[in-house]
C-alpha cells in the first residue's frame, strides 16, 4: 500500500472515532446513559420515538458511508462496495425493525438483546465483519491454505 492510501484510511477511521467520541453532542439517544447503568434492573428511559428513530438512522447512515469509503479505499473494487451497499441496506431494514419493536415494547428480559441490536445500528460493527471477509475472499483463502 502506498502512503496516500494509509493517510486516507487513517482519516476515515478517525471519522468513525469522532462519531463515537462526540455521540452525546451529535445524537439524541436516551439509551446511551441507560445502557451505561445497571440497565437489566431499571425501567426503560423516556424517549421521543420519531426523534430517536431519526438520529439512530442518521448515525447508521454516517457510519455506513464512511465504512463504504474504507472498503473502497482498502480494496479498490466497486463490486465489493456494491455488495456492501446491499448488505448495509438489508441490515438497516432488519435492525431498525427490531430496534423499533424493542423501543415500543420495552421489557426488562429483552434489554440484553436490544442492547446488542442497538449496538449494530450505532457502531460500525458490520465493517469489522466485512473487511476480513473481503480480504479472505480477495486472497482466495491463501492465508488459510498457508497455515495448513
């Protein structure tokens, strides 16, 4: 990889870090404080559903756009980016559906699964799954074959 590519990847990963670092200032999310406490034993926080949905969606889109840029810079393969757009789009529909279900129907016994679904919406976890998968695919499993 060349110097320019490293700098661009560092910048893009830095943007993801900044989104996380300034999450309290950038996004409305009463669950940030809720999940930092002993959430398994307290009631769900008061929330504005439309505002919460908008900001969760905004955060997902911001992380997605940056993640797609990282995938493109890393692999320089538009087909991987197109496939990633499909993965991110389907994931958004499924995750937001589940997210809204748990927001509208809060039950303490569901908090742990809700916490993890919410995590996939607000953090770039799909990128952590896609990068190694694409790397393995691009190299045809060569790194695995060398180990055996």
